C-alpha cells in the first residue's frame, strides 16, 4: 500500500472536491488530514435548518465532494481506499480515505475527472433535442457503479404524474415562512464565495411550467423560452435512507452528473419531492422501486452553464489532526 497522504495531496484533491454541488451552494464540507488519512467531515455551521432539517442534503453534498476527492487522488496516481462512517463516536466524520497501492488512472477516471470543472447546474430551459438511448444507458450505469439506481421517467402520463408530486411538494415548502426566508438568505446579489448568484438562478417560474423551480432571484424569461413540455426526468435512489446510504447516493449523484457533462448534457436538480417526506414516498410508489429516492434531475441539452462561486480551499481544510 502507499504511504501516508501529505498536506500537498490533500490540498490538491480538496480543490477538486469543492466543485461538488450542494443545496443553495452552502458547501457543507470540511477536509482534514488525520493520522495519514484524509477525512471528509460535515460542517454543522453551514446547515439549512428549514430546507434540510434532517441533514440529508448536506450528506448528499459531502458524498458528491467525496467522489471528486476519490477521482482527484486516482488521477494523481495515488488512489484511496474509502471507509464510510469510520468512527461510530464521531458521526460528523462521513468518510476516511487511506492510500491504496499506487497505479495509473483508468481512462474512465481520467474522463470523469476532466468533467469536474465543466459541471454546472443549468436552471434555464433546455432545447427540444431528445437525449439519445446510449447517453441514457451511460447515466444508469454511472449510478449502478456507485451501488445506486437511476429511474428515468418516460412518457407523457408518467412525467405528468411526477410533475404533480413535485408541484405539490413545492407548495408545501413555500407555505413555510422559514423556508422562504432561508432561500432568500442564500441568494447573492453581489459577489460572494457561497450561495446562488441571482444571475445563475434561472428564469422566474410561470403558470404554464410543468415543473416547479426555486426563485433564486431569477429574471423574466425571453419570449418563446418556455421550459420543455416533456423533460427527461431522472430519479436517483439508494437501497435505504441511512446516513451511509445518503453519502453513497451523493457519490452516485456526482458520478451521474460528471457522466452527463462528458456526454454534453445539461442537468438541473429538483429536490423538492425529496425534501417533503410524503412526496418522497409518493414518488417511490409511483416508480415501483424498493429503496429510497435521493435526488431528482432534469436532463437535456442546453446553453453552456456558468460556475457558481466556491470558498477557497484554505477555508475548508483542517490539517494534521491527531486522534485522542
């Protein structure tokens, strides 16, 4: 096996890890070097108590960051073995990575790694071009490679049934004043290292829209730029809904997103049906799947997106921590 990871390796890998997505771009992760291993920890100061009271979204985000971390280390020739939830007495430590035998990166790792800086959420309407069957297959394989499943919602009736679940969940959330206030708190009108820039919020929702959208300080859409009437909706699910399942789902989510990016696809995430327990169960039943839906995505072809800001690597690192 390899020797201990170094501060330089941690810093380089963390620079890629922070490119992962997170609810409202809160970036709820920290990375530390402890006893020669790299650990991914939950930053409890960056929780969303109204939007994400259970911490599900934060753990999904940390799982996505963990996948980027794994890719970065592998492409550098220093792959890692991963233990999830390594310390029962420290629930905030979600993963520990220790050096595995050095090797050359695989072509798949190199391809996915190259997609990290090009992966952006795209909240604008997509073009009408259908997603081809081979790309759909690749997305499903990406989820399966991380022990999750990806169900594509196909057909007008199925999409309409999903849309009703999503709109109902959105109405439940928007009735909560704390939810609306929290959403507004994370919209950034001026440059900031976190949150959603108003310019990246996408167009404001309109009555004819099939799917709900969050009002991240959005703008009126151009005439004729309605959202697609039959979007490709994909539901990512895990075998369960434990903390570990959620971290696994975060890794699968990021692998799917990077696979989509490599295929030239645009993706926006639609988490309202996951945030409302009743809607999540209705979604599971509508799919006829075992396990738990963990994220919903709208997938298609669109104009290139733009990156949302990230905090500097130094802000998310804890170096040389030793176990008590």
